[in-house]
């Protein structure tokens, strides 16, 4: 895998929003930093969006029913919009 695995979270750091990976050993890895909470939410949702898109492609290639991936897509969209999943 070429990117930092998710989940990624948004943390408020002074006047900025930091997108970080899940703390391991009590330390975060910084993924991105922005002044916009909305942009931070969208960036933080990237691992879930990638996973959802991969599920869609896999399901379509195997002619699986839509309900096998709809919840992954819906959860990724909610996270990107800053809504709890």
C-alpha cells in the first residue's frame, strides 16, 4: 500500500485542522493540515472513499447486488461531510 492506512481523523490544533492517522504508541502521523474544517473532513475520508470505490468496482465486476457496497459508500460520504458514521 502506497499511502498511510486509515482511519484518518481530524484534530483541532490551535487555529488549524490537522488530518492525522490513528494514534499508535500515543503518536500521530500528520497527513495534512488546513484552516478549513470541511477540507480536513474530506481529506480524512480518503481511505474510506478508496475502500468504498474498490468495493463498488469489485461488486460490479462480479455482478454482485448493490446492497453489498451501499453502506460503505454512504459511510464514506458521511465522513467526508463531517457527519458521524
